[in-house]
C-alpha cells in the first residue's frame, strides 16, 4: 500500500519520489525525476516536471505547472493558476532545453493566484507575492511584492501579517507575537 494518496485520474510516472502523506488530486501529472516531500497537497490539473523538487508541506493549488529548474523549500504556497517559466526567450521552432534557468522559492513563501514568476529570479523565504504580480527580479526574504512588474510594497511576517516598523526598525506580528528587525533593507526575525 502506498504512503501517499493519488486520485484515480492522476498520472504518476515511474522514477519520481513522493513523500508520505502527500495528496495528488484530479488530472495531475507527476513526471519522472521529480521529488515531492512529505505532506504536500497537489491540486487538480497540476503538472510537476522532471527534476522539480518540492519540500515538505508544499501546497500547490489548481492549474499550476511547475517546470524543470524550479525548487521549493518547505511550507511554500503556490496559488491557483500561478505560472513559472523556465526559458527567458522561448520560440516554438528553437529548442532551448539546455538554457533552462533555475528558480528557487524559499521556505514559507506564498505566491498568489495568477502571479507569474519569470525564470532565473529567486523568491526569498516568507516572501509574499500578490495575486497577479509579474516577478522580473529577485525577491528578498519577507518582502511583499505586487503589480506588473512586481514592486516591493512592504514586509510580511512568517505568519502572513503585514509588518509596520517603528523608527528603531522593530515590528511585531500582532497575531503570532514574533518580533522582526529591519536593517540595511533586510528583515530578520529576532
């Protein structure tokens, strides 16, 4: 008996690793050579391409394609219909499989519905990408980015609450009680 759940319509190719407690839902395709950590949730109509690595407890909502070159750390949230790319200048008639750019999504980051992540730009830990944003550059840890092209609007706590820093560069997450420090345009949890 399998240690993960796969809906009867899911396609799971040989040669992939799927962690205990992971759930794979309707019409999703898990391709060879990818690794899915424990307790992931793969929504409907999701494609996980070869060599993709997802950490533990990654939540992938419906209609997401995760292309070769993408890695996600633990506790990442990928919103409905968000998009990763893996070639910067695609052409149907030109094979650029040897030019795939890598994209890494840090622990606890959230990417909103219909956001686009242009390949080669990493997303920092606990970053928050707003719905519909188009990310065209690196995103810092704890950063809140929105728009097209995505621009940083502020900072978020690990709990997912907007942070408001005082003159000393200190902010508290009201829901979790955690304290954060902003220094040299970087946020650290104290």
